[in-house]
């Protein structure tokens, strides 16, 4: 679809670009009924290939739970489905040590042939521990903590890829193996973990961007939110590979030639001259960074981070021209970093001094997350955020004389007790935001930061005009405040109007 000046809006066309990069879309974290998922391995993998339209799938099993018989059968199926040029499929495991021992790490076996699991060449177990129908109730310890997992594969780093992530057990970044851990998972059905990415880079870990579904219900390639603690849409990893086979994709993954999306087939690249995201190099300060973004809903914000520090930003709402009538309320973040992290928001919005002409929810993941009218100028809302962002767009008759009041309650996950009476978020059980239109016009936005993980309530002006779906530009290095003589992990993250998001792998540059 095209929205460019001089071309009829809504007309579809194909743009041919000489030497354009073609991303492969991967979901490297998929479960089946071999362990704690539903549907068998064949169903899950062919769903990814034929229904989700994925190029690459990594089958992962909880290492403690898979039997040797089921593992051998699954690996045979994976090798049969792997088809260079059409569908790349890898076997893998999820090392399930608790956070005190390092936390979740996926192991992706990149080579052909029999993977080194569940035993090594000396017959030693490579599981975190063992607990399945063959153990008769006894828990058998395996390789523990995670540095022993590193030791199992460190002799062949090119044949393996370890991906720390936040799942049932949050990974702890005190542990890091630079040759094995080349990517980090910053989005899945468990939530969005921008905070994990910036913490890893701030610690000096050279990791690239990855996202996956962590799908337990047979719907890899994103995965719709389900019940309980799986409350966000799963993600995808974009891979810029030289070859569409195991070797080519594996080399690109280990080279960090990747970007991470929240499940959409969006696209993002960051480079400086001949240097591409994922590379480690000495930078020429007189040469700018180049970026390109392709999306579906219009890009509203682009940010450049140096580790955990934002050093550059582009506001596409302001560039398009802020509306005199349209505003947006946004809810985002999580209560905690571990399991049961969701922030459950509910409350009311009241508008006085102007007519409330239209209301639209954005970023909601399923029908139970919604906004509805309760009166001429009043709304009720209910949603949950797991590190992602949801919102409500309001169109008023006039903003200047309006007064907007947002009163919200915050609750946590109800594991025990009455689910209709969930426990309040102890650090911020209630949040209240009130603003007049003239103040909002002057400031552009008003926010309340809450105790939690990127937990925030925001009221802001937006544009009424279309936002660009194809966005590119250059960022001069002078002015970014980069220190000389030290490495800077520079990555781009961007958000679309529907609150979908994308992250590039960093350029690890020394000025």
C-alpha cells in the first residue's frame, strides 16, 4: 500500500530495489507436547512453515523433561523437514536452571547430524536436571550452574548458539559466555524486555537482538496471548543471511545480523558505511549512521541507544504536526522482572470542557483488554501490560478548553485466592493523572512514572496525519556524546502507532 504524495492512497504496488536485503523471519523458541507444550513436533513445525509462513524455526524442549526416545524422534523429524532454500529447522533445548544458577538459556544446535544431547561423548548428562516419567519421581541433578552448560559446548562455539531469556526463570546476566551467547531474547509471549537488552549491553555483553514466541500452544510465529502468565504477543527474529540453509542462517545468527520484532514482519537495519549491525569495529566520526525501517502501521518514534543511554530520538508525531483535537493515554511496563510480572490496569477516564467525539483502543492483545463508553464524556478501561504498551486514543471537539482525568488501579496476577479480587500492586495500587488541554498543548505530554519495570502512565498529543511506513535517515556521530577510546553498543529501537516495536542489533563501535 502506498501513501506517498502524488500516488493514489490505498493503491498497492511493488518496489524493486537493486541489492535490497531480504530478511528471513525466525522463531527460535517453540515448544511441543514432547515437554510442556501442546501438539506434536510435526504439527508445530509444519504450522510454522505452512501457516505462519516462517523461514526458520528452532524447536526447543525443556531439557529436564524430554525423554531420550522422544528427543531422538523429534530430531529425526527436524532433519526431514529441513529444506534449504525453503525452510530451515534447528533442534534445540531450553536449559531450565533457576535464576540463582543462571536462569533460562536456549541451546540451538546449528550443525547437521546428531546434537550433543542428552549426553556428551563420555556419557555425562547435559540436562539441567531430570524429571520425567522415566525417573519415578526422583529428581536427578545434571549440569548446574550455567557455567557448566558453557563447558559442555565451548569446544565448538560455531556449532551452537545460546540465547539467554526471560521465561519461567529470568536469566541472570552475571553469567555470560561471549562465544556461545551471541543473541539475547528481548520479546516473547512472556512480555517485552527492553530493560534486559540495555542491561546486557551496559554490562559490556556483545549480544544482538532476538525475539521469539516461546509458544506452548502450537501457534509458533508470534502466538496469540493465552491465559495466566502468557500475556503478550510472541516475537520474531529477522535474520540477514547470505545463504538460506543451516550454515548460512547459523552464521548470520552468530554474527548478530539480526533484528527483533514483536511478532510483525517489520524490518530494521542500522549501519555505518561498510559496517553492519552486529559488527565490532573502529568508527570514523565523520561518517554518519544509516538506518531504514519498514512497517505496516506507521512509525511514530525512533530512538538510538548507547547501551542503556538514549542518545538520539525522532518524534514522527511532532514532525507530522500535532493535532489540536487528538490525544492519547498510554499504559506500559511491568510490575516486576520475574514470573507474574503483569501490571493489570483498570479504571476510568473523564473528559470535561469538550465533546468526546471518538475513542479507539490501541495495542490491546485480546478482547478482554478493552475500552468502552460509560457516559457522554466518560470511559471505562481494562488491560494488562507485560512490558508492552497499550493505549486509548481520544478525539475531542477542541483540546484547549478540555480537562482530562485518568484514574487507574493496578493489580497483580492472582495465583492464589479469588481471581475476581486480584491483589493490588503494593508499590502503586492507584495512579491519578489530571491535565487541562492548554497545559498539554504547551508541554506535549504529561507522564507519571511508577515503581516497577518501565511502569508508566502517559497522556500525550498525537497527529491526525498518516505516519510513514517506510522510514530512513542518517544520524551524525558528533553530538551523541560518545567517549573516545571505549566501545559503544549503538542500537535502534522504534515503535509504530499500533504500539508494535522493533530493535536492531548494535553496532559495537569504538570512536
